[in-house]
């Protein structure tokens, strides 16, 4: 007996509409030219899209060009029909002026594809940072059954017997170069050695973080996120993902049935436990907004800060993704949180079972990499949410606060977790690179490096530039980190405890716009405050001066992005787009 879906597949409106045989003929006709048959498309089987993010322009996701074949096998074996299509490329390392522009652009394109074509369910292929949130954002807008398939991290990188993690090795080698410990050739060799195989970042950068978030949200098969790209299990999971999405199509198991406030709070908790990227904050807010779920800055304090760091992986720890997977990966972390009563295990997932059911028996097998909840690497390791006269909301990643940084700035007798620094203000990253070693700035260990013009509107797109290193003369004295502040982002692979994602940004009149070099900034982590010690009259006077310059838009999309995009505190989404949800419930009108 033919299996019946919970609700009719939307592809039937294209290929089996008895009231419009003329249109059915039109829709069928061109699919014939590569060998499909009318019988297949009119069989009543679900048509499953494979949103292909892999390409030569997206090396982190290129493994999906191979994995898609296994996804197809799974779809066919489960009774579906696969249709693979390209997604706008996103590559964090190479896209200029920043790949942050492309998350919203890829989202828009994927929404149009999923809505306007005869697709009943979709496999979202993810990997590089923004491919995960853009796919999930689009799946929520359209609301057809969707499942996330990560491409997985690279194998662990090694250089002369030392683990070298993608991204993290760049920031650490820059300091070694400035200190005169290595030359430029050694710098390049360390960087290239960190990328030994197919896959995305092998550190707990934004890529690994966001794929862990997808698993925590219940949108991927249990254990999918951390499998290294070259492992055989990656192809096996691709096959099982293809099989499962067909069942999801029949079950009508859509994102709106899986995503909830509780599942997003679970994701916030997991980001803390794994030492995840600071980019998770805007991406989680963006995904929640498109799912119609309220997540606020306070949730990061209330649910995510007072949790321990359990995963010893760079940049917050020592190891890399391959060993994290072998230690138990995301399911083992979820199990620790669930056993401690810090996870909602009742959330539904793509398996059709709850999160708690999925992780039964999934425990850590390497306690050096995944710590027990009561013996963590650090206590209270989440993001600190700050506010003050320089911004309404910014975050500080506390899991990467080094002992040296804590001793210098946060353990002063009688003023623990409070410090004051003299601001050194830079107008974007070019200004920083040109002037950081200028003796006239007189930068010492009591200074704070501030960068502005790096937010969604000012850059545009928001750039990963806040993790600024000290001037060479301080590095040569052994001072590897200064306090840093900015309205842009930093790489998820960075080990800098920056205050970043400051909103509103300087380009829209935020407090950084009136800050001046030489101003004293007071940080009080206990109170969650960051304030420039400038009196109100002087601030008012400065606000009357010309604003910091904003570079012109260079492309039509940059102009449109600036016109329609909000601030990082709210996910930097296209504000007009969040009202569109569940649009696949309304079939588009015919095209002829």
C-alpha cells in the first residue's frame, strides 16, 4: 500500500494538478531533458531538495559535492526523489569586505528557491560559519521539513609536533612574528599546516560552534556536528540524513514543530559548555527571529553565563575537532548538561524523538577533552552581557580570559573584576594596522584598543576585526593581550577576551562615535557595565561634531544591506523579512 503523507506534498500542485493539465505539462516538460520520467514526478513521492553549499569558492563546504551523492542514495532508498541545487557561496576567510554580507543574501536566495520550486523537504548542507544560520533562517521562513547535514571539521593540524588549529594559529603566530620568534616563511607554514584535509575549521570556531548549535536545536541527527569531514561516518551520516528527511516529509515534521524558546536556550547553554564562538550570539538571535521566537540579550546572562566550560578545544582549550569527536562530540556534552539539570531534554528533534531520548547512553570517552560537569576547565564560562554609555548591548567571551589577562586587569586588590583603561581609537582595521606601532600613541598595558566603523552598517556587514593585538613593543615585553572593544565581530577562532558586537554601532550614532583617544573607559564586569568617563556636557558637544566617516557602498547589495539590516544585538537580520513565516503553506500562483 502506498504511504500517505500527513498532508499532501506541495509538489503535487506542480506535477499532479487535475484542474490545470496545461500547466502540469509545462512544469514536467523540461525535467525530461536529463532523464527523469513523468511517472517519477507524478508518483506521489516527495521531492527532496539538497541545498548545495559546496563549491570551489567555498572550500570549507566542498566536501558536500561528494556527500550529496550519499544523500541522494538515502533519499532514493527511502522513497524520495532528490533535486540538488546551488546556494550562494559563503567563505569566511576570503570574501571581501566580509562574508557577513552573504548570510542574509544566501538566506534570501534559499527562501525563494524553497518557496518557488516544487520542493517538499530539504537537506541543508552546512559547514562554514554562516551557511548554518542562513539555511536554518530560510527553513523557518518557508517552514517545510528540513534537516541539517554538516560537512564536518578538518583533521587535526600539526606543525613540528605541535597541534595547530585553523584560525587560532593565525592569531597566535601573528604575536610570535611580532615578538621576533618566527619569520614570515614560518608564519605561512604554520598557517598552511593547520589545514590538512577537507572540512571546515578544526578549532571550536564559528563553524564548529554553529553546527553544534544545529544539533542542540534538534535540527540534525545525533552526533552529526563533530564528525571530521574525511571520516567514513561522515558519508554514513549523509546517507542516513537522506533517508530521514524522506520520513520527515511524510510526517510533516517542520522547523515550526521543532524550534522553541526552550531549544534556543539549550543552544545558548551548549555554546558556553563548548567554549563556542562569540559569533553565535548574532546568529542565534537571527535564527530565533525568523522562527518567531523571542530571545533577548538577558537570556545569555540568565541561562548561559553561569555554566562551566567542559570542552578543552582551541581557542579556549588545547585540542582540536578530531579528538573532540572521538571523545564523544556534542552528544556527550549534551549528556553532561542534561544530567546536571541544565538542559531541557523534552525538546523535539528531527529524529521524531526528544533530545533526551537521542542522547541516552552517549557519554564522554576521553575526560581530558570533555570534562565532567563538576570538574570543568572553568566555572562561569559564558558570555558576559555588558551595557553602558558606549553601547546598549555588547558581549565578552569569558572562556578565553587567560590567567595573565585576569591577573593584570581583573585581580587588583579592592577592585576585582573592575579596571580602567585609556582608549586608543581606530577608524577601522586599515587605520589600526597603519598606526598600532606609532610611538606617538604611547600605548602601554593600561590602554584599551577600540575599533569602530566595523558594524553591519559601517563596514558594511560587520567585520571580524576586534581581536586586535598589542603593538610590537608590548609583545616583545611578553604582554600578548590588551583589552579590546569594538562594534564589529571577531573570529570564532580567536582567543581574545574582547568586548565586541557593540550595538548600536558608531555608524548609526552609537556611543563609540563620540569616543576619543585618551578617554578613560571603566569596565565593571560584576555590574555588567562599560562606560567612558566623560561628562554629559562634553558628550553632548561631541555629538554635535561630524560623525566618523562611513565608506560608500560598492555594490547594489551593499547598499540594500545597509538600508534593510539591523544591529548585531538583534541578529543583524533583514528587519522587513522576519514577518514572513510559514510561507510554503500558500502555494505560489502559476507562472503562465
